[in-house]
């Protein structure tokens, strides 16, 4: 019975995860808001920069600082977006397996797998001192590149405009 209950609950954990198709549909601020709201992100109370919108999911408070397991940012100046995902040790361990558990615990891993499979490698681009592996995705509405990187226990997916 316990296994049946776990089996029935697994799809519920997958429902509110950002998917590859969601990223491909973002072409405006409204598209971005649709993706984050439908995936249970909430606007953060602190919006420290007027040119960015911040959304979070899985809030943790650490000594007067709010930290989100999953974050999403939209740059109002250049219309780029990013999604950040906390990677714990269990998540990193799961990356070497084909377990369905990694899809529910580590949404970053299946996203980058799909980006690598569906898109074509473009270049290494640096953003704010971090190197991103970028890909050109034929199905993307935003027409730019998607970059992936991991640092400091977080996985990040960022859009880049093509100049």
C-alpha cells in the first residue's frame, strides 16, 4: 500500500516543475509571468533592483535573509530571464542514474538533459563572471540562446540575446 501511495503522489510532484516547453514559450514578460505563476513561484517581497523581477519557490530564511530553493528572474532592461535551482548532495548523486526520483527532486537535471538533446551547442558565454554553456534552440520563441551552468550548489538556466 505504501508503494502505491508513493506511485500515486509522484505525478503531483511533477506537475509544478518548469519544463523545457515552458522555456521555449517565453517571449515576453507576460509569458515569463505565466510560467512562474503556473509553476507555483511567488513574487518576492524584496525587489532590490528596479530593472529585475524576482520570483521564488521553496522559501528558507537564514539570518535576516530569504533564500529560495528555486528562483526565477526577469530582466526588464533586455527581456532576458533566468531560473535557478538548488542542488543538494542527493540531487547531484541522482544525476548519474536514470531514476524517476531525479525528475521530482531535481528539476534542473531533466531540463539540462532536454536542452542538450533538443538544442545545438553554440558557445561558452560569460555573464557576471560565470561561464555558461549556451545552446541555440530552434523551437524557442525568444530567438536567443539558453545557457546552463552550475556553481555554489545551484544550477542555472539563463537566456541570452543574440546581438
